[in-house]
C-alpha cells in the first residue's frame, strides 16, 4: 500500500472519530472545499429535502443533528471496510436517540471518495425502511434547518 492510500484510510477512520467527538473543525479539514455529500436511496428523502449538499451544508446538518436533535449517539466499529483506489467503503451501525427519547438504531453504507488526502465526495446509503420511519418521527418532533 502506498503512502497516499494509507493516509486516505487513516482519514476515513478519522471522519467518524471527529463525528463521535463533535470536532467540526477537524472534520472540515478532512473535506475538500469541493466536497459533496449525497444521500441514498432516492426513495428516502432526507428531512431537509436536499439529496446533495456541499461541504459547509454537510457540516451544518451534521452539527445540527448531533448537537441539537440527538441526545446520544454511537458509531459502532465498522462491520466491514473496503479500501480501493481513492475510496473507502464502510458498513456501519449507529445507535442514537432523540432528546425526546425516540430511539434510532440503524445500519448504513458510506463511501468516502478521495482526491489525494482530502475527501471529495461522501455517498451515504441508508436503511430505507428504518430511515423512513425515523424521518417521519423526526418531522413530527422538530424542523431541520433550511
């Protein structure tokens, strides 16, 4: 494995580390200024209605979710990690609950695409049934930022 590939894998793991500790500045440093986040599958519309967002929008929605909506959250150790040319794919589980007590335990696939050492694209594939049920509950409790 070449040095850039090793750094990509390190940065991919750091992505979740920074989410877990709410370190938005360090998370932002991992992302390219051109970074785009996409939410899949198309049948599940995210609460803010944006299927694609840029770097700052991604950080803002993550910050809102983890600091305002969620009481606690825990990204489990990856169930699977696939490291390819300029991308790292994670199969993960997440346990969380809203401040209201509504629990949300899910699993998802996230692909981080790299340009050098920076994340240029995030493709998040969610559990469609679990996410739909959770988004319905979420919409009845809180309104996401515009």
